[in-house]
C-alpha cells in the first residue's frame, strides 16, 4: 500500500485564525473576516466581487436566480458533471439542456452546444471538469453571438487559467465549491464571483435574507434566505488560500513525473494549450478497449484513490426520468462511451514527494 498525504490538511495558521474568530463577539457571517476572504478570493480568481455562501450547490442556484433565469428558460449544461450543475437549473424553474462532452477533454463540446441552442435557450453553464478549463473562447463567442448569458461552474478549477486569465472570470458569474474534497476547503462552503456590480448587489441581498446596505437589520426587500458563510469557515479558507498556489505548483510538477513514468497505454485527459495553469483536481483518463472496472480495483488496492467515471450521465438520474423533472437531452455519444471506460484519480495522488509520485505511477502502470 502506498502512503499518500491525507486531506483535508491544517496547520497552525488555521488555529491562529480560528482563535481570532472564537475570541470575537461574532462567529457568523457578519464577522469582517468573511468579507476579507470574499475580496481575497475574488481578486485571486480575477473577479471584482465575491459573495460567499454555505455550499457550492446554493451558489449555483443563487447565481442563476439573481441573473433572472427561471420558468420558460432553457440552460445548456454538459451531460457530465456532479448533479448540482443540473439540479440548480431545475430548482430555479428552468429546463436543463444536456449536451455532449468532447471525448478526451471531458468538457462541454462547443459544436454540440451550438447545435442545442434554441429559441428558449437563455444561458450556457460550462463546467471546468477536473480543473482543466472548458473552451471558454468558443463557448463565450457562442454566447455573444446567440445573446446567451455565460456562466461557469468552476468547482474544480480554483487557480486554473486559460491564456493567463483565471477560471471564474470569463462569464457573467461563476460558482466555486469549498466542499470537503475540494482543493480549497473548509468542509463546506461556496462562492459566486462576478464583475457585474448590479448582479453582485442582488446576490448579496439574496444570500442575506433580502437586506440591502444602508437599511436596518429588519428591512427585507425580497424573499431571500440565510445562506451566509460563517466566520469559522472563512478562517479555515483564508489559511487554505495562502497555501493554494504552492499546492497547485506541486501537483503540476508531480503530474510531469507521473506522466513520464506511467506511459501512454492509458488515454489521459487532453489539456488544451490555452490552459496554461491547471488545478489538477482530478487526473482523468480512459481505458480504451480494456477493463476499466478491473483496472480501478487494482489501483485502489494499492491505496490510490481511483474512481470509475459517473455511473450515468446527468440525464440518467431518476429525477430526470422517473422523477419527471423537465429536461431536453441532445445526442451524447461521447458521454455514453466515457461512462463505460473513463476514470479519475483524486488529487491526493499528486500531493506527495517525487518518489511517492513515481510509486503511484508504477502502480497505475502495473494495473493496466
């Protein structure tokens, strides 16, 4: 068994910041540390405003709702992602339109998205799957041409870049997750980023029970909710953000070691040349023509976090079949094939030293 670094991790910096919060009279979302973290993370990703919330599912819903997406609207989403990408569309009353992914990038296919755009299509929600970014040039151009709102689900892409510009700064708004398994985490948490000041104001009010700046605590202008991130979460996230660059750089170095050792028998995720920085949230690949499930079991037996791809596309979830939630499903041949032969290895496999990474790579190679 290969000993990999654990996750999440913490050191004295978390303790210092948590103690600062615990000594304060405000542990909730009104502690100044929350606003400081929002500003720091927004600046880190290249956006003007950050609005934090309790998790990344809520931030997806907030983002869509505050941008005016609702009943009668369609939103183009990739057929491969975690369920929140689609359920957020459903929960605001709109209809997800599922489109195919590219066969080796695992991100939304721009041609499929173009073919799916119809008279009721109002927006496109791109996912940066595994940390490597979707083709924001092509997708952004499509949205501009068709008059669609462009959103990013960047839950995997903290610190990733496309031509030197950070994930989450391309569309009208973007959503990030700080859930326990993410590369920046406080166990739970999420953030919406935008550079649109009006939208930022709506988001902040929506997450703070409909309040607006300059009015009393008991003035509520809309039916918002309490989605505020606590100061305890912000303390942990502040410490994690301080370490994030170094961790991304370490994973990038270890990926080169890994790739050099494991060889070409597996078809690894294709990373566009425009992605000059990758968070390496996941190491993705396809066992083309082989026994993907057996491969994953052999890798897991070595203590490496290796998971078969999703068991079905998003449109295969019961909520969009037996549950009767409205959706539109386009032809997704690449998606259907990837369900059977793709897998991912979690980022902990790239968090050790170079020799540990070599051992991981050799174990993966031996499992093929």
